[in-house]
C-alpha cells in the first residue's frame, strides 16, 4: 500500500481518535466456541454498553509493535492464501489487518453462519512480517479487516472495502481506486481538540451463500459519549452500495453530532492556485459537495482549501441526498500517473425515511499537502440527540463515478476563478467561470438565450453572461464579483430559461 493510500486509511488520525473503545465481545458474551446471533444482537450489546460507564478497549501491544514506523508497518501483510472463505470457494473473502503502529486497539471479529457467531481466531502465522518484529503471543487480535470480491473481472478477487481505524471505512466501485472515506459517526467535528472519535470495537460478518451478490457486516461502536450499532449490506459493482442501518444510544445529550459523515481531501484546483507551485493542474479526492434537498433543488458547492477553518451549514428538511463528489474524470485533469485522482470514487448519502429538520454541514480545513484529509460533510439534526434512548438513521451509501439525481438539469463540470477587470471598482474584482454539461442544454434551439441568474450577499455582480461552450458541447456562465470592502461573500448562480432551471444551483463562498 502506497504512503498516500495508507494515510487515507486512517494513519493521519490523532492517536486519541484510535485508542477509544468499549467492552470486547468476550466480556459481554458467554464463553464457548459460538453464540446465537440475530439482527437484535449488536443493538442489544450497544444498548447495554450505553447503560454502563465507558471503558476503553484493549490497546496494549508489545512495545516492539507499538513503536514501529510507517515503512515497517507496511511490511506486515496478511497471507491471501488464508483468506476466510477462500477454501470454500464463496463469492466473498475476508483478509485482516494486524495491530501495530497507530492501529493499536483490538477489534474482535466474528463470522456468522446458521445463526451462530464464532470468533475469528488470530494467529501470527496468518501474516508475513518482513522487517517488522514477529510477535510471540497468540492472542493479539486484529485491527480491522477488508472484503474481497470479483468486481473488475470474474477470475480475480479485488479489494472492495476496508474497515480500519476508529469508525472509518472506505470502498471502491468497478474501475475505481480508494479515495475518500466514510465514518460511523462524527462528534464535535470542527471544534478543535474536543473532537471525539467513536471506534468500532467488534464486527460480525455473515457468511455469504454460494452465488451471493451481497455481504452483510454488523458493527459495534463505542465512545465516551455514545454507543452504537451498525448494519451494512454491501453490494459491490459498477456502483458499490452500502445499505446502512445506524442505531445510537447516547450516554449524554449529543448536540454536535454528525450523521453519515464523509471525509475527503481537497488540496487545490482552478478556483484558487495562489501560492501553488505544482506541475499538476489539480489535486483532490473530491471537488464538490452535491445536495438534493427536501424542496427538490439540486445544488453544487465547489470545495476550497481555505486559509482558516470554514464551516457551512445548508439548512434542510427531509433531505433527499448529499455527497462529496469527484466530477473531473480525465487523466489530464490531474496529470498524476501515480495517484490517478481521476479514478477516485464519489460518495453520496441517500437517506431512507424522514430525517426531519437539520442541516448538511461542510467543514473545510486548511492543508498544505495531499496526505491529510481536510474535508468533512455530514447531517446534523436540528434537535440534540437525547441521552438514554435509541435514535435510528437508515441510509444508502453510493460509491460511484457519477450521479444524476435530476437528469433534466445540467451539472457543473468545472469552476474557474481568476482576476477580473482590474480597471473596475477597487481592483479586487474576481472573474468566475462555470462550465455546465448535460440535461436540457443539448435540446436548446440554436437561437436560445438562457439567463445567468447570479446573486451575491455583498459587493456587486457585473458582466453576468451565458453562452454555448463549443469546446465541450455544453454551456458556460461567467460573471465578475466586485467585493468592495466585504471580506466574505456568499454567491449563488443558476442558468434558466422560460421553462425554469436549466442547471443545478451553484453555490460558493468567496473570501478575501
């Protein structure tokens, strides 16, 4: 695994985010080779945890493993010949991650078959250690696991998804590479040192039947503030879908909670290259936040790498979908023959049922490199989650190359920002160019004259125009912002004709 990818797996997290936990399965269950298991088992464990004071999970490791560095950790590799369900010839296989380096806390893993959960027993012989010290203990346990299945071709088991580090997990779809991650829960994100990282302390993976297209994973989650249970029904393919059930049991009221959190990286693009000295035209795992709100409006908010932490909240009721998307899909968009950012997945969240009132929050954190995730998006309910009761959220995660929530509307393919007419105003004008593709644009008459409708919270908008883009076959909107004395301006633009919106709504926050 390359350094960039290992960091994406969670190695850039603070140690506090990896050391929490709760009671292991062995402390909650009767002894023996197996235990009855059904859909209520993990929620029951979570409910029982929440009724007791928090206890951190086992994070004790032999000193030699706890202190190894990044390069040495890379040498610890699971033997694929020992993958779970490989010998049975089943359509899914499991491989496991060793505890070491930043991944210190123990994660109990069980396979479920015929209604019985059986622990997966750790053995050092499952791993090759290379330059890493080989442990002498036979009970160290695992740090996480990954699921393999034929996704790109029928005769090879690709890595489909991985659960490693705190409550982080990530997945790929056909022809895509790892990029952004999801989390079980976000707590106090963006609030500095008070952020809390719930962790998965145990997994139960249902053994798939021969010919199965889906694998089911149950997860127990714990942190000082809340215990939780999750169920993932994972279907890999051209679009890999996680049908997700989340059950939360807070120990205290949660007023800064993030439901269905997504974590990504945005370094730079054509919106702002000031101070960028890089041969590549863009570097990011995601280039925008997409929203399909309860009112039916489709919104695109390009991401930024700000000078200071920025948080935006998009108020909504009964949200239909939101996600961090990677829309640029050409090699020339990044020109990176190693990272291949054009093959990073988009990830969007489709709520199932009524999520009520709240807001999609977007947090953008300054970063000076591409190795640390600096973008977070999640749903925050309007009312705090009360302690001492169950809170349910069901949703689907779509790991994919693109989406089309409202196919009749054109989507923003690119946003470019540069100097405007320096002879106007105070010389600080910015020119903003928005390229649009798809939807009804291809059906417009040759003499059509759609309108670029642009709004700004401060300053002045001038020279707002729209015209066909012969280079792409779509349309282009452009305008200039004269901010005046404003240090921050909220912008909104949409292309319209007599029949209504031709494009999704473009939103942006300009800062001086």
